[in-house]
């Protein structure tokens, strides 16, 4: 009898040691009928916010709309920025994020879904600099300023790729490419997904004709790290949608290059 009591106590203590949210995020979504997604609204073509209507469009927005539809719940986008993207998931401000680069630093605090596409990093500059910057080494000089946005993967890459250059780190809602347009930086780096959208929008910009992009990186959704039930559900959903061609069709719609 004493052994049984001890066993029951041990089980109770083990259960108490498991964070409550780790088993209840999916149920919380289903019970409340709302999926909360953190999104920055400043990454074309992934997530773009229209200030006039306070609405979002983009690849991520279509992905999350489809996920909410399959969950049979309402979708609520929660405005965030890159420097607080991870902390919003950790604190429970939202249930997940849209697309984010997979990085060891982020994985220390948050979980990731399986990846559904990849991107790589390229530098951009003004067309007037054509011929001046032709490869990565041309930007890694003391008289060159390279911009990045605080909290993004590119912030760390700028320091890694260009140790000899000056670094201009701006905080959202400012964006690194705006520093280039304004002449406060010579170049900035971004994903190949966003790069050609920026060039199409700002004809005075160009992609530096580097020999090859750097840092090919898988993209996935950020999720609560300890919530394996929720992670399993999202991964199952991604696998099913991949098999049915959803991500391929969406990539073509938004002209993503994998």
C-alpha cells in the first residue's frame, strides 16, 4: 500500500513538472475558436500590412488563412516586429508565427515546424553603384556601409559577411533597404525572395551580381518549444498540404523561388 501511494505521488509530481501550456495550446485554439498568429507585415511577398485598412496580404497570410480554415476557427493576426518575434511565442502572445528563418539562436527559446521552402541571402544596392559592387568582397571594406534590420537573421549575417565594413542597424518599423534608398547606406542584404520584389518596386535599386547567394536557409513557423502536441499537429498539416500541392501552388502565386 505504501509503495502504491509513493508511485501515485511520483506520477503526480511528474505531471506537475510538465508545463500546462505544453498540452493545451491546440485545445485552447479549438475551445476559444481563434488562432493567433504573430506577423511583422513588412516582408514582401510573405506578409504585407496595409496601414489604411489594417489588413494583411502575402504568402504567409494565405498559409495561415488555410490553417485556420482547416482548424475551423477564426484567424487573428497579432502585430509584432523582428526583435520580439520569438518572445511573442514564448510569452503566449500568439500561438505561432508565420515564416521565419531557422536559426540555432531562435531554436534555443522557441520550437519550429517542419520547413516548407528555403531561401538564400543576396545584397542590394543602388543602380548608380553598378560596376562598383560586383561580389561579396567589394562590400567588405571600411568605406562601405551595409544596413540590416534589428532582430532579423540579416543583422547577424551583416556582421559575419562584412567584418571590415561599417554596419547600419535600424529598428522596425524602419527597414534596412530604406537606408540604401536614402543614401545612408551603400547596400543591405535580404532574402532572394524579397530582393526581386524590392527591385520591381524601386527601379533605382539592383541586386549585386554576386557569384552565388550566401547562407541557404530553410523557412518554418515558430511555435512554443515545449508544446509537442501543437508542433505535431502543425507538422502533420504541413505534410498533408505539401502532398496535395498547396505550397507549390502558393509559391507560384507569389512567385517564390525555391
